[in-house]
C-alpha cells in the first residue's frame, strides 16, 4: 500500500452550538459545488469550533465571508494511509523519529476499505512532506 501525502489548507471557524447550524453550513457550501473532504467539530457550551478541508478553498472562503462567517486557514497534511490495526502507529512513529509533533488530527475510514484519510496539524509541514511515508508500514 502506498501512502499519499499532500499539503492542504484547513478552514477553521466558530459556530453557535444549536441544531441545524452545521447542516446549514454544509448545505451552503455543497449547493455551490464545494466538496467537503474532511470535517471535525469541537464542542463548546455556546460556540463550537469547526475544522474542514474542502476542494476549492478560496471559493469556500469567499462563500463563507459572504454569509458573514469569519474563518482562518492553516496548512495541514492530508495523508492517505493503510486501514489496518496499527496503521496509524506507523504514521505517528515516522513523525516522532523526525522530531515532528502532531498538534491535532482527525481521521476516518470505511470498514473494509483499504485506506483511511487523516488530516494532521503538525509542527513542521514542510519537513513532513519530505518524509519516507512508505517506512510507516515497517516502523517500530
């Protein structure tokens, strides 16, 4: 299984914590042709944080600004990795050996799928892009 690693820009925004607001956000983007590749939420009592990776970041930012939603962006890694027990352990090990900290991550796969997608906020995106990701399958 080969790993695929790419630099992506993640959009971060805050939304009031109420039923339907996330659905509205996703529909607003989807109805305008923006595909959400990955999304995670962090809850808060009144306001929650949403992180998302989309196709068409600049267009998504424009649409969100038009809707009055304040956003920030940050560079992250999108990493396609093997979907098997300890698959992510190899990824974490490769980063650790290189001295790169994982600041946050969100990942998912479909049961039975060969690969999983992880979005990783790391301390050194440039360096992480140069790593030998194939060694993640052999690490430790």
